[in-house]
C-alpha cells in the first residue's frame, strides 16, 4: 500500500494533548485549522479555540484528520 502526502494541510485537527492550554483546548475535540504559513514554519498551527477566536498552538498538540463530507458541511454551517 502506498501513501501519498497531501500538498495542503488538513483543514481539521484532533486535539491529542492540551498540556499548558487546558482552558483553551479540549482533548479529543476536532478543531478547524486556518492557514498560517508563518506559523507552519515555526511548528505552530492556527486553530479556532473554545473562545471562538483563532490562535496559534504547538503542532504537537494535534493530529490531522480527514472528515466525511457531511461533517465538513456541518462545520462550515456552524461558522
């Protein structure tokens, strides 16, 4: 089985650790990722957190996830 790398990062991330960010991030929650090329270069990802604002967090706190089309539509509809 061959694996191919994506040319663009996943638009959704699963929080696998909230160490140091317990107020802002919930474990096992899926977050929407926003593009931030400078953050990517620094090992950070920009996500919309629990406050509804977008912030940079260490990439190591998340894993990329591919969502079914229906889930993607639900995220878009929620804002």
